[in-house]
C-alpha cells in the first residue's frame, strides 16, 4: 500500500455529520461548558418583540455577544435595559443553529457600577422633566394642620416608628399606613398603587381620605432606592390630588420622586416635622396673641377715656344749661297762656263782625232761584231757535235730494231700462238682440225685447214669429137651452 492509498483511507475513516448534528453537538458543548455566566458589556440594538421577548447585543471594545431575554423573565427584571447602558447580564450561553450564532439567555440584569445607574437616572429625569412633571406651578401648598395623614412605607422598618413618634411629640394626628415593599421586585408597583389608592378614597368609604401623604424610606445605596426612581412611581406622585411629601433616604440621597412631590424632606423625621406644627408652640402663640389682644384693647379703651375726659372739660355744665332752659320754658308757658286768651277774644269779635255783614240765606236763595229761572228760559229759547234752524236746513236738503232723484226724470217722459235681475242697464254694450229687458215708467212698468243695436237703432231682422196654434173649437155651452 503506497502513501496515497494510506492517506485516502485515513480521510474516509472520519464520520460524516449533518449540519443539524454538528449544530446540536456544538449547542450541547456550549451549554454544558457555560451553564451559568456573568457577562459585562454595553447594551446596543435593544428592542422588544411583539411577543414580549427582549433582544439586544452586549459589546465591548473587543467583541460582540447576542443576548435574548424571554418574556417570562423580562416581566421580573428589576430594571429595563436601554441602549448605551453598561450592564452585567447573568444567564447561560447557548447557540442558535438557524443563524450559526451563539448567544446568552439572560436571567437578570444589574448595572455595571453606580455610574451606569446615575446615567440612567439622569436620562429618565430629563425625559420626565420635558413632560412637565417637575414644573413648579404643579406643586401645591401643604395643609397647615391636616386631620388625617397617609404614610406609604414599610410597616416593619424604623421609618414608620420615627414618623409616629415625631408626630406624637409635635401634634398628634390620625395616621393611616399603607404597607408596601420599599425595594426589590414589585416595590415600584406597590408604591404607585398605594398613592393612587389613597387618592381614590372618598367620603362614602369607611376609611377617611388623608389630607396629606408622606412617601418615606430610610437611607441606602442607589440600587436600594431605585424603586423610587421608577417612572410608574414618579407619575403616580405627580398625578396625586393630595399634597405629597417625599422623604426617601437621607439628606444626600436624591430620587426622582423628590422632583415630582410637592415638598421634599431630607429624612422621614423631617417629613413629620413638615406635616404638623408644634402644639406647644401653637398654644404659646395663641396665649401670646390673646395677651397682646387684651393689652391692645385696654390701651384703646384707656386712650378713649382720656380723649373723652379732655373733650368733656371743654363742654359747659349740663345742669346749668338745663336750669336756664327750664326758666325760659316757664316764661314761654306764661306768655302762651296770656296770648291764648287775648287771641280768643279778638277772634270772637272778628267773628261777630263778619256775621253781622252776612246776608240772610233765604234772600240769597231767592236771588239764586230767580237767576237760575232766567238762565233756563234763555237756554230754552236758544234751543228752540237752533232746532227750528236745523229743521229748515234739513227740509231744504231733502227737497234738493228729491230733485236729483231719477224718478223725477221718469215724470218728464224718460224710462229706466233693467235686465232680467232688475238691475239698471247703463250701456248698450250690456244688451244683445233678443234679450228680454224691463222698462219702468213714471206710472208703471213693462217688458220689452231688444230687436236691434246701433247708433241710430239699426234694425236687425226680427226672427219669424212662431205660428200660433189654431184655436180649438169652443165647446158649445150646453147650459143655455135652445129656443127651438
């Protein structure tokens, strides 16, 4: 056997594999070798398919790795990846035989350092600020003394105890706690639901609607406070109709809910101090105001008394004024009595003189009757003369009207021609030959037939008269007897 035959036999000893078999072998090798890995890279080409799956690429300066996150896992992610973010993806490597590619199936994401989180936070802040959620004109004043305060926080932490303790020290108020998770999966959804739930309370519900809300959490890292940076929480805080205080973290911690809230408190304890005034200070203020009010009233009364006394010194003695007026009154009373008697006597004399000048009533009555009778006779004569004059004028008008009557014309030989209805015919145009007309004379009436029409009475041939039927022979009167 020569060398060429040996080489050919060696080559044919290799097993033949199909494309599918080699792809499956590679898939098994990769998945068994890299069952769980953590890969750091920058997200690029991120997209969410209609099915809910997430597709992206992780890259660095040296290589590119495809990544996929299935829909069930995507719903549980603590953060949503975005292009340009540097993340650490935890998952397993596998292959995609359909394109001869290998990829990582992501099970979780986390930011690759605090810088990446801060970059994501800044981008989200700019986006929400552009929508106007952080505008100053949207913020409302806090109530001076709320009756009910709603607190959204963890029920087991020290935050709620600090808030309750501080409220009890300053001004005890009724507090409603809505327990929520403040970090981890589902925390953002619970916080947003709590804010909306407090706003949905009405007067008809058994639980009273708070006058003020406090969203609180203790301090922590950027990752621990990330739930308060989620868009759903920020939008819920901005949409709240109840004034809201954000008290998340310590003084140096800043979250996006701080920009959307009506007030930001550096700590939960400070939020309680913002919520209510100090009762002791209010009581002292009220007492001080009452004291100042009483002092001001006393000063005003004292000043008024002094001014009144000063004005009174310039007035005359009222008793002397009354004495002089009483004396003048007595004098006027005496003068009035005297003048009243004298006046009555003078008026009696004037009345007697006037009565003497009066004429007796019967004389005036007779004079009046005579004057009335004279006037009545004159009026009667005037009325008779007027009536006679009007009767003469009426007779004259009646004679004139009678002279204009057509009946006078009939007396002079004229005749009145009428139609069949008895209406006068004033024009020859209203008759035709053969018409039957009426003629009225002064002493009677007759009927006539029109035989011609014209200016001179041009005759139209008269229609032949119908032959008169021969008279029937009279029947002999048999009542007279015969002589023979």
